């Protein structure tokens, strides 16, 4: 029996993981069969720098062959492929040793060395390609797996490092777009959704939200994204319609953990400085929202696209019930519960007066200004 009084936090705990599991399964089932290998006008010249990261053969390396994307420091045996070790955000080929070596003594520091010219020939097997970070526990974020994308992996061997990354991004973004179309996004009721969902779409540290069918908000939480910002934006522009507005945002705390020293504040401010107060009206499940993605401030991309299924699920439980929406931000759960679910009463609370002001505008936008109450409060 569902209680007559629901809180958003209770429903989110119940639904978050099941929704994530279902969408994850959908993505995996579509990813490898929707699109042929995307080719683009890239010059095919051999790469002068062939940095490689060789990982130890273990149970963990088996997971990499299955699609695991994060190579931790302890999994690395050595780096090779040049006089100098790979640098921050270099695109590297990841290999696994064919023979399992004896593990080091317990308690020994798990360090590895760069070997410019191995004295003995060690048999290795390609796992894929990824971006290197010597300052992070995630030593490599794999972006292309040889077993899962053999055609793309083989194509990358013929390119230089810049064009390798560009081809990976164009293929991943194209596949993500086709996957969303396969599950009915966008549609007449929803023009706002998450296009790139980090590891879920094979691009660890990168998220892209489509707002109102005309703005793409990129959210960077990894150093490689910051260093390759231009390449990411170029790839996105290549895939999306030409009239899309591209906005770049970051999550400073995660970037700091990933070894990034913030040095691009001025550039980010310049990117979002023009028409910062312009609102973009977006639709999700038939509910309209006022968003400000061009503004430099605000929560992440400006709209919680990843909560769409949770909002709809909550609405299905709300007929005739009273709903308390804590940390309501722009009122998404309250509005959906009332408009789609037929809740008898909704109250939204947020500590930000700016958020409450937008909640009130959103309720008016949907003709619900007399049916939902929003107030500022510290919970």
C-alpha cells in the first residue's frame, strides 16, 4: 500500500537503480548494432607518437575485454612506445600481457615504470584505446574497446593521435544519438534529454544534455575533456544540426580530484557571457520548464535530464495524494506529479530563492500557479 503522503526522496531511492539498470541494458543492446563505423574526412597518416599502456594479465584485465572502462594504477604493468612516458590526456593504446606474472609482495608499493625499448619481447594483446592521466587513480579511461568495436579499433591504427580521438568521439556521439532515437527521443512531448551519459555511452567524464531541441550543454568532469575541449566541441557540431548552441560547463570538484588545475575560468565565462539571461523553454513528458543554460551559474547543465523516468514513475503513484518535494530546484517532481499524476496538492521546498522564483514561473507556464505551493527553506 502506497502511503497517502509521499516524499520525493523516498520514491527516488526506490526507482533510481531500477531505471538506471533498464536504460543501461537498452543502451548496451543498441550500441553495437545500430550504426556502421562512421568515417569522416580525416587524413590517414601514421602517428609519430605511439604511447602504449600495458596492463597485467588478471581477472581485472578480463573485465576490460568485456567493456570495463576505468584502468586503475594498480592494473598497469608498464608504459612504452617512446623515449618519454605518456603525458596528461594523451590517447594511448592499451594492451594486456599474454602471460600472467607473479604478483609483487604484499604491502609493496604498486608502482610501474616507463620502458622506452623493452629488452625482451613480451607478447601482448590489444584491449583498446583510452586517455591517460598520470595524476589520477583512473590511470586510463578507455574510450574504444577492441573486442566490442574491432572495426573502429583497426581504423585508429592508421591515424595520428588527434584524428584518432576525433573519430572515436564522432562514432560515440553518432551511436548515442541513434540510441536515443531508437527509444523515441526526442518526440512531441519531450525535446529535452541526456545525449551523452558518461560511461553509459563510452565517454567517461563527459555528459551532454540537449535542452529545448536547440541547446547542447556539455558537462566536463575529467581532465581529458578540458584538454581536448576543442576536439569535443568540433565532433559535437559535426553530428548535431548546424543551428545548435553549444555551451561548455564544468564540475570543479571532480576536475580537481582528476588532477586538473582550473585555468580556463575566463574562457568559460566568455563562452556563456552572451545573452546569459535568455531563457530556453524546454518540454519533458508534456510539462514545460524555463531553463537558463546560457548562464554560467546554476546546477550542472541547468536541468536534471537524468531524472525523467523517476519523475514519470512518481506521477504514476500520486493520484489524489499530497506530495512534498524537498530540494525541488525547478519543481520538476511537483509539476509532473500534479500535471501528469493528478496529485491533490504539491509543496516544493528549496534553499535557493532563485530556484523558488523559477519554480513559480514554471507553475505559471503550465497553468498550475494556484495548485502548487513553493517556498524557500533550509532542510
